């Protein structure tokens, strides 16, 4: 716990007077008084600011209301709007007379306070004229409900430079799960916040063993930004280190990262397709055998589950036929007496069989007309170019090539940025499905698996249906109990499936597009904050969590890990073992690299 | 033809006679028009170019409001009228050099004006109406005039206080209305917005009506009860009617003619920049901008009349 935040007796979350003692008030000059020219309500009121002091947005204040026959009520809140005006001026042009010194006027500032906590829970308005104090220390923690959080994950500092926390109960599935991050691409720093949040979960120690054992699966969709999570950031300065120290976090890169990249296109060796990171990258692919056996064909089609599409019937019957009849043959498969050694061969074979009148019914069933078959064939042929590098028959099946977080490092980064759209969907869909099925089989919610997925609107759009969307919906609705936590990011929450957004306990907003900010998906932002979201700087996020009625403005520190090649320090030692692969070529196949004790093959 | 700039509910900036002729009733006062220049050489006077206007100007004003009319019930069955009034006086300190106008002092008082011998202070809610006993029969119609002396006293108090704190020795104090018994204040001028009496002869009146903005007439002496030196000044922003924007300014008769002329020059250099504009003030340009602002502040300080009326009703019903 940071040293400047006084500790609160957590065993008694209902501790008296939410930490506001008389000493606190005496040490703190009043910052204003509740004003009476606007309605003061239990949930929102205005404060006139004492001349010579100031209140800024997000400041935390506290006031007290004395009641007859019972203890006083403490009302704490955050500043959600501030205004200043000339009292005594009637016309806009009076400001010139005032500045010239001919018209007497008074500058009066007032701040709108949105209540965050009333203790005891007696919803009475503060009395106009009541003294308002700035809340510091325990009173601030109480106002923001930090004192009731048993496990609090630091997520940055507030505008006042003091740490703000996330209630871990709403992150790990205890009382809620999933994070939804929205904001304009580039300036909203959605991915940076997601990775910082992960870092904080792993390194803060607030989740105990769950935090240490947790795994993360990160899909890197843009640039090679996330490929350097385990490299120190050379631009890290003392100020950033101090910021990490304030949050009680070490300023180091992620310690245990494994990066997967697709094989290079038209390269038979299967070397990973990355440009900037040269060490510690594994390639991932699926063998044709796996493709048939695990019924991955539907993931090739973005809209395979859409009821309106006739050809989905064909997709499912072909999938079933492949699963039933394909026989493994050295990486490839053998079907109908033919060996198929590549995805292209397989597609050609399927199309041949479907267009042949004699074999069509065995592949697609009898009630399928030629138009439907052609629709299927056209799409399948179109997928050849995108998927042939991912579904292979020519690479060793025994070589580790699958993405499995349980056998991987703490953080698994899957690089998709070089892949075309269809291939990205295929990888995300299949990987998530596999991970989710593994979790279902294990039947336990531990270890936690955090899934970071940007551009959620592409994978789970509001309209239509697809196998990938079904997997994501499954995670959103059942993942909480299975320990799968989705950290989804998107430019526009309004374009993401509603059930995924509503299932997210924690909603985060960076800089928003003006048209987007007015949509009902951002109803949790008060009007003033909605306006501020339009000009939020990179590194500033508004975080809404269920037990605090007002979103908190958070500034999270600059990453301690490199986010691009130019700022990356030396790579960690483990990844130096091989130039192209993190896997030691001499290690036992299937064994975990670096865990030398398990090497002996019994 | 000219439209008077003043809102009709305030009357005109001069009263009586035809609008074009200026103030109606000629004054019976003895007027000495040979103070600055001989009467036959009267002409509009410009502000001397070398004159440096004061950096700090104090403006004093008071406001009053009748909160309630009351009736007393005496033991002998008689009844006296009473007036509960709130009044406030304040000073604006205009620091023209630094561009700051601030309320240098303001005070609110409340009084219960009555001739009743039995009346006592009334405490209505959190405020207290102090009894001011009026001599004579105390008819209701005469009571409003009784509020003026305490208000003037308050204005004097507050203006000397303000000067004690923030005077640079070269400032100017502008009092709204005739000086009357405030003439002992140093470097003070009375500022009269409404012209009721015609002090000058017809020949000299043409000098007044021919004034251009920021020009003044020569100083003349007045032999009235309150007396003093006086001069006319035209403020800028008037409609162009002969008497539009004309104000009369007076200073203490205790001053020498030279001192009076110096004050007249200062006033002509200072006051025009305070003139208000017609669309903002119903009494433009005579109602000066700082005074208008001050009056608004003071009226705000008087409190809400409905609240006070209700508090008075409650308080008096409790006394019965």
C-alpha cells in the first residue's frame, strides 16, 4: 500500500463516519460552502468556492449535515463541473467595464458535486451554507469507496495525483468480470491501458496467488506494438518510475512473455512473420488434420451461423464429413483415397466433390441445390489465399505450433497484424474457442485467463451472428464463472454486441468521437465528463466500476515496457537462446522451454 | 424631436415645463455667475489637456426599500402608522489605473419608523428593525422621508471609512445626489442626475444646452440653504436633445473658488467615462456605471422583500 494513503481498517468496512474525524476537518481549510441559489439534493449539489481557493474537476470533497435526534450524515462526492462568473454583471459587455475598473463585480466560482457516498445511508440534502472540505487521506478513500475494497488493484492516479483503485472483485469474477474499453484509435491509448491493467493485476499482489498464476492472452492487431512487452522501455524516466512507485508497482517489463506470429507467407520453413522482433517468437499454425478433426471450417466463414444464409447448411455438413472421413497422413489428410497436403489442395478437392453430381449428396446432403453449393464454393475458394499460410500440411505436426495459454508463458501475445481480415477472424475465433473449451473441461475458474482483444466491434458486431461472436458471447456470459475475463477494446461501444457490453462490469472510456459520445452506451458518464472525454489526453481514461457511482478520471503511467522497436531495451535473456524461436530446438518436443527440470523424457 | 433616453417610469432627467425647454420652475435662489468668468463671457469649457484625472475614484450611493407598513395599537385606543424599511449604503472604489472596481464598503441597516411612543424594536427572523421615533403626528405619508437622514448618515460613515483605508490623497469622492450635510468630506462632489430647478438665466441656459459631451459650464455660486459651488456637465452618449445627458455637479461652499474650479475640471475629466449606455440602463447616461452596479449589489444585500415581509408578519403576530 502506498505510504501516503493512510490505511483503513478493512475488517470493519462500515467504520464510523467514513474516516472523517474532526482533526481532518481542522487540518483542512474549508474550500467552500454549499450554495442555496441552486437546489441541493442528496445526489448532487453545488458548492460556492471560497475566494482564494479552487476546486477542479474530479476533486473529492466532503460535507456534513447535522440532524436532530441522530448522528450527523457525512456526504462525500466528486466535483463534476466547475464554473466561474461575474456576479453583478448584467450584460456580456459589462466585462469590459469590469476590466476597466468602472463596474464593481465579484468573480464567483461554483462547483457541482456528485455524491459518491452518504454515511450513514440517510439520503438528506446537505444544508445550504454547510462548509465543504477537500477530502484527503482516509476521507478521500472513503468517498471513493476504496476503504470497502478488500483487494484493490491500482490503475493510476487521479487528477489530484493520488492513486485510484479498481475493485478486484469486479475484475476476477467474484462479483463481476470483463472490461470494456472504448475510445478513438491512436489517442485513446486503449491497448496501453489494457496492458497496464494486466500488469497491475499481475504485479500488485492484490489478487494473491490468483494474480501470480493468472494468464493473459493478448491479440496484437495493429503494428508490432505489443511484441515488446518483455523488453524494458529505454525512455523510462525518473518521473515515470516515481509514478510506478506511488502505485506500489515495480517499473519493469512483463517478466514472462511468449510471442506467437503466423508463418511467413509462401515460406515452407514456417518461420514466424515478424519484422522488428527477431528473438523469442514462435510461429503458430494448424495442421490440416487438426482443421478437420476439430471442425474448424465454420470459422473460415464470418457469417456461418447466420440463419438467412442458405450455404451455412453446406458448411456444417462439409465440416461433419471432413471430421468423419479425413484420415491423418503425415501432417496432411487422406480422404476418398487422395492425400491432401495443403489447404489449397483440400479446398480444391472439396469444391470438386461438391460440383460432381455423384458425390455432392455425400458431402452436402441431398436437399441442396446448385446455387447454394456455388455460394459455398465461391467463399471457400476465396479463403485459400488468406488461410493457406495458417492451415498447413507441410510442417511437422509434432512441433509445438498451437496457442495454448496453459502451456505458454504468463502473457501470450498472438500477433495478427500481418494477417488479412478473414485470417484474423479465424485465428481469434479458433484460439478463443479452444481456450474456452479447455476451461470448460477443467471445470474450475482458476487460473484466471485474461483475454485482451482490440476491435471487438469486428469480432462481435451488434448485427448478425457468427461462430466468433458466439464464442465471445459465451465468454461474456459464462466466462465469469470459468475464470475467463475479456478485456475488450473498441472504437465505438455502440457497434459492439449489446450483451457483451452490458456484461462488462468495468467500463473504460478514453478520448471519444463527439458523435459517439452522445450514444446511450455511454450513459454512465455524467454530461460534463462526456464532454471531457472529447478532449481526453493520451493516458487519461474514465473508469466506471459498479460500486462507485461516478466514473473516475485516471491517469495511468507511461508503460515501463517497450511499445515499439525504437524504445526497446535489450531483450530478456531467455529469448536470446534462439534467433528466430523462443523454443529451444534441442529441447524435448512439447516441453516447456526454460523449464530444464522437466526435460527428462520418461 | 428627440426621444428621452430615460425609461418613462423614472420620469425625465429634468422635470416640469416642456421637454425641450429644460427644467421648468425657475429657482428663487441667488446665483453668482461671475465666479469663474464674468457672466457675459460664459462659454462651454473643455477639459484642459494637461489635466491628469485621478486614478482612484470613490462613488457612494445608498438604496432603500419599504419592507412593510405597520399600524400600532396604543393602550388608549389610538393608532400610529409605522414603516419598516431596509436601507443600505455602499462605496465603490474604482481603481482606473489598475482596472479594478471593488466594493470598498457596504452596510445594511433596517429601521422601524413610527411616531408611536410604545413601539419597540422588532426582531423578524434573523434581522432586527431598530425603532426610529419620528416626531410629530407621524402620518404614513411622511414616514418615507424619515428614512433619508439615517441613510445619509450611513453613507457618510461608510465613505469616510472607505477613504481611510484606500485613499491615495488625490482621489475623488462622488456622492450620488446633492451634498447637503456631506459637505465636510474632502475632495467630494455631489452628482445630481435630475434637474428640477432652473438656476441660470435664459441667456446662460443656452450655454448649458450648447455643451458638447464632456464639456462643462463655468462654475457658479448658489445662495440656497445648502448652497455651494455648482456647474453643469454634459455626459457622452445622450440622444442630442438640449437637456439630454446634462448633470449638475456641486461642491462644498467652504472651498475657495479656485478649489471649486479645480474640482470642476477633475469632474469633467473623470465622470464622462463612467456614463452608462442607453440599452443597459434605463436612466442612461446619467446613471453612472459604478453607481448602477453598486445599487444592484446593495439591493441584493437588502434581502428578499417577500421573506422580510413574511418574517415581519410572523414577528408582529407573535408580539400581540
